[in-house]
C-alpha cells in the first residue's frame, strides 16, 4: 500500500467510523430489546453501565501504558543518539 493510500485512509477514518459505530450501537440495542424482551430503558442502562466500567478500566490502564510509552521514547532517543555518534565516527574515518 502506498503512502498516499495510507494517508487517505487516515484522513477518512473518523468520518467513516463514527456513523458506523452509531449504527452498531443502535443495532445492538435493537437486537437486545427484541431478543431478550427487555425494555429500551433497561438496555440503555446496561450500555451506560458497561461504558462506565470500560472508562474506569481505561483510566486505570492508562498509567502503566503512559509509563511504557515514556520508557519506549527514552530508549528510542538513546538509540538515535548512538546512531548519530556512530555516523559521525564513521564520517571522520
């Protein structure tokens, strides 16, 4: 895949994913109400409870992920500095 196609898909991801996500959620609520005989309010309450737990888990998981990303960034910076040192040493020879 060329860089142009990658950039194109990157630019259209949100305008495509948001309506698709809304369609999936509304379809899931519709199937849930038809399949289990629950009222629409009960299904919406269950979805909101799930989102509450999901956001809580994401907040807890964000701290270790941020620490790992920071460590990765430092390691990458160190490697880039080592590469620059090696390139300078090879140019001087």
